[in-house]
């Protein structure tokens, strides 16, 4: 009887303890998390469109967290986080809400963010240099005063989406105007691009262009091969919101396909969604809108009609059946076959370019992790499934395996070396400052022997790298832009 009473007392005490923890937990979490957010955002800004965040999108982020965390998410807590963002990202927010509209304003931004100090200029010297720049020299003049927009109507004639390993005339890069700590690496990215193709750099206006030009000049990066396009963006993920250029099969005419961009858990990026429409004016080509919510990172073509994608598309478009998806891809991209693979479990992007890459028509690079590590079984299943399939040429796919970063220090990152850009005779791969970088370099050199392999630092991003932050433009379109 005494034992039974002791057990009941123990259980009652445990229940009371749990109740006390649950009662105190929300306030403890809110206090600790707010302090952590303030320290994190002061030390290093996570690259995302802070100027578009509201309570709804912040709540969406939090609802991906464990139940105990969600318990603490209240409107006052979210308002507190918003105040932390306003405090720590003041320069970013002011630049987004009131874009610099003068040489002086751009120089002020460069000074505020430490970029002038980085390139060794004082304010007076920088202002003099910027006033002496003629933005028209490196501005790509629009081919048309307006965009020929066809809405969600597919092209009238059959089209083809070239493979990434086909001739590329330009690469679109959105300059990270709000992320000054990334200017250095975007400058290197642009420099690597211009040895193979033109770099079409998106900036909000001519004053931003002059600021970027000054930065590039001071870093000894030639502007030959760089063209600036005055198109506002909200962030750097040009792969996902940029134009997909298809070629009409009958005569090689270029057309732009715009895919509506509404990334999961993120705010609606108003500027990003206008980019393909604005580029239709710059490039002087018709624009058709894909009637599907889909990021460019999940559109992967071999140029011969085979497309590989994750089935995350169906979750984003519950009204779309597999047959209807195939029909859309056939009419808008020239697809003859879709290979739809299961999305990685609890992976936030749902983009195939994080896990699978066409090396050529017959070869696929597929992500790999060690037994017991994240997605090991799923990667093996992907490799096995694809290895049993034939390519567009009728040959069995050659499967090459590429690593992801598995360091425990970065367990909340998805750092994938599959996310690389093939650019004519060069492959631009990411590096993350870890030992696996060398292994990835060796794999690319071994399996793409005719290419120069170069690496750009992308450790600032928890996910996505050189492929996600670029969008290729086929050579025929770029040739049509030249005098």
C-alpha cells in the first residue's frame, strides 16, 4: 500500500512538473529565441527578403518547428521578432523601401555597409568616381519599349528547352544589393561567367549600377562582357524566378516562359515575379506564362525532351493531375518524357537541382550521403531508379555520385555540390569551407574532363548555390541582341 502511495505521489509530482514546464515554456522560449535572433542578425544576415516579411510569413517559418516551439508563437512574440528585424536590418529595409535615387545616396549606402572600406575608398573619392561613370556604356538597352505578353497561352508552334550543357550566350545574375557581405563573391561569380559568356546583372536602377560598377572596378574585375539590366529584384535566386528561354523548333526563334514564383514559407516577392516580363522587353522576345506555381530549380532538361523533376510540384498545385502536368510541359517546354521523382523528406525547397544534375544527355550526377546520414536511403533509391532508365539517346543512364556536406556543425544546411552551373567549357561549383570541397572538385574533374572546374564560396546560404543563383540564356538569343 505504501509503495502504491509512493508511486501515485511520484506520478502526481511528475504531472505537476510537466504542467509547470508547459506553463513556463512559452515565455522562456520567447525570451531566449528573441535574444538569439538579435545576436544572429547582428552577426550575419541570412539572405532573405526581410523587407517583405510580415507576421503571417514569420508564423509559417515557426510552424515548421517542433510542437513545443509552435506553442510559444503568439502575435506579441511575432511582433517582437519584427522589431528585432527592424532594429538589425535597418539599412537593408531603408534601401528596399526608399531605393537610392542619386549618386550621393548610393555612396552613402556603400559607406554605411562597409563596402567603401572594403574597396579602399573614402566617401569623397567614391562620390567623385561615381559621378564620372556613364551608366549607359554598360547598360543593355531594351530591344523593345514593351513586352509582348501572351499570358497563360502556350507557344503556337513546338518548342525545345536546351540542355544546360548546350551553348550559352549569357548568364543572368541578380546583384545582392541588400546583402553587402555577398558582393565580394558575386563579383567573383560575374568574373568567372565573363570568360565564357556575357553576364547580365540585374540591378534596380542606374544609381545602383554605378555603385556596383565602382565596386567591380576597385576589385580589378573587367567590365567587358558585363551588361546591366535595370530590373528590381527582392533576392538572388534567379534560377527560380528568372526566365526560361525556349527555342522554336521550326526556326530557332527564342521565347520566354515565365513560371509564377511563390516559394513555400516565404513572402510573395513582388519584384521577382516581374523579372521574366521585364526581360521580355530587354530581349525583345515574346513571353508566355506557365499556368503552374513552380520554381525554376525544379525544371531540369536534357535538351532532347526528357525532364527530371521532384513531385513537390503536385503539392504546390493540388489542382494539377500528372496527365495535365505532362501536357503543360509538352506545350510550354517541348517535353517528350517526364521523370517525376519523390521529393526528399522534410527538405524545404523541393527542387531537383539539389539532388540530380544532367552532366550530358546520357549521364546524371546524383547526390550521395553516408549510411545513417540525412536522406541516405532516398539518395540511393534515386540513383537506383534512374540507373534502370534509358536516356533520350536510348542508352542506359550513367550514374555518377556527388556528395553533400554532412558535417554536424551544419546540420540545418543543405549544402549540395550537385547545385552547380555548367557554362560552355566551364563548370562553376560551390565550395563551403569544409573538407568535402576537395572531394567534390575531384569528382567533377574526373567525370567532366573537358571542362575547367572552378569553385565559388556559398557558405553564407543555408541552401542553394551557383545553380540556384544563376539562369542561363541560350546563345541564339544573345546573338540576336548584338548590333
